[in-house]
C-alpha cells in the first residue's frame, strides 16, 4: 500500500481525522492504557498534525494499516524547532508486514531533526529494539507514582 503524507498544504484534509481518531482510540489507546480519552483534545492534536504537521497513512487494499502524525515542537530550553511524533501506530493485522518500515522511511526523509518516542508501558523492550533500527535513544521517561 502507498502512503499519503499530509504536509499542511492541503494534500490531506481534516476529513481524515475521524478515521484516525477511531483507529487510535479503539486500537492504540487500549494498548497505551493511560488516562481517559478527551475526544476534543484528541481531535485537536490529530487536526494539528493534519493541518500544520505531517500525517503518514499506510494503506493496504483500502484499509488503513498504519498511521503516524508529527508536528513542530521545541525543547523548553531552546527556540530551535524539531519534529516530534504524536503517534506512530501499526494496526495489529499489519504488525508482521512492512508497514512500520514504510512509516519510518517516510519519517526519516523529513528535513531536520525528528524525535519519536514510546508512550506506552506495553512491550517497551520490543518497541525500543525496533526503534533502535531507525535512530538512537536520546532520553527516557519514568513514571514514579
């Protein structure tokens, strides 16, 4: 399946937001399992990525197989901008496919630094090993309470 990048210049419209929200809220969130979903906030972030960031969707025979959304951010100590992910998700049916490699190839082709993370405590070691194929770790988060 091909990918469809949203560049904030109209190539992907916010009409994609309901599909992305449905997939992320019904399939990704149960895996992450932290916090309650605020649909308004979730749609705002999805639309931010669609309109001002970049969204990559991997399609397989008309089905959304995988999706990633990135947006511009900066560290608290610097005005330098970088891209960071809001989500990177491969649906279970496509976990043994090349979908993650297609997403990451597209992400790695973006200009400037791009930071991605693991926002889940499920399968951290497996996900870290996979992401190490695409970059190097630059930090780690700990939940202390």
